[in-house]
C-alpha cells in the first residue's frame, strides 16, 4: 500500500525527492496509509493542509 500511496501523492501534486527529509510525497503518503484510504482527493486535501501549515 505504501508504494501506491506514494504514486497517488505524486498524482495529487506533491513534490520531493525520494529519501529527502520532509518531502511532501513521503508526508502525504504516510497520511494516506495512516487513514487507510489511498485516493487522489484525500491526497489533495492532505497536501493542501500540509502546505497551509506554518513551517
């Protein structure tokens, strides 16, 4: 499921190289796996939430 979640995160527009600490792809994929629902709309929502948080 983790590989599929990474692919969905990329489709949703997440950026970041594999292995890069704090990469959007990894963070969004982790959230999808945690929620147990690997869907593009959920990935887009997680990405929007991630990008709206202050650094």
